[in-house]
C-alpha cells in the first residue's frame, strides 16, 4: 500500500486531522434536527416518511463518501487481481454515491414540485433535478479528466510542481 510522504501527512493533519470528530458532530446535529422535524410532523405520515428517508439517505451518502475517501491508492507492486478488485470497489462506491444523491435530489424535487403553483414551475423543478442527475452520472462515470503522467507526482511536498498537475486533473 502506497503511503503519502511525511510532509503530506503533516499537512493533512494540519488541514483536517479532526475529520472523524467533525463528522460525528455533524451526524449528531442531523439526528437532533431529524428527530425534531419528525416530532413536528408526527400527525402526517408522508412528512415523517420524507424526513426519515432524507436522514437515512444522507447518512448512507456520508458513509459511502467516507469509504470512498479511505480507499487506498494503487501501489506499484499490486497484482492484476488487486487492481481489478480495487477498481471494482471504487466503481461500486461511485455508483452508490450517485444513486443516493440522485434519490435525495428526487425526494426534494418531489416535495418542492408539490407546492409549486404553476405546471411550468413544476416542470422547471423536475428539469433541474434531471439535469443534476444526468450531469452527476456523466461526471462520475463518463468524463475522463486530463491525463496525468503519474499520480505519484501529485504526492509531493513541492506545491508548485503539484499545482500544475492538479490543474490538469481539475
């Protein structure tokens, strides 16, 4: 498994070493807000279902994103099966992220379109939601970023050299 150079590890700790604490606090706040919203909507079963679905979907989305970020980068000495397994896991997590984010977008569009007064406005809401879903699919699965000769070049302490490579990717 490839490890980041020591200077990158120091930089990661300075920039966001407390990511687990931040995620835990975020989920605690989301849980409290969800409980409050579900309590307020307790007499409307569809509203409670929407609140609980949104919370569960968001929690699963955060979990999948966290798992995706923790996937190890391919090492130079990986065998073919290890690379294929890692590539398949990465693809499955990307598909889960896309499906969960699309489901959340559709759920919110359904709620927003229900209160829109004109059919044209409802169509606009669904059109924007469809555009976001299709664009997300395209960016995750179809679009290939500019070629970089080696991702190992990005793991450098020299920010000037890494910056041009990052610009190519983005």
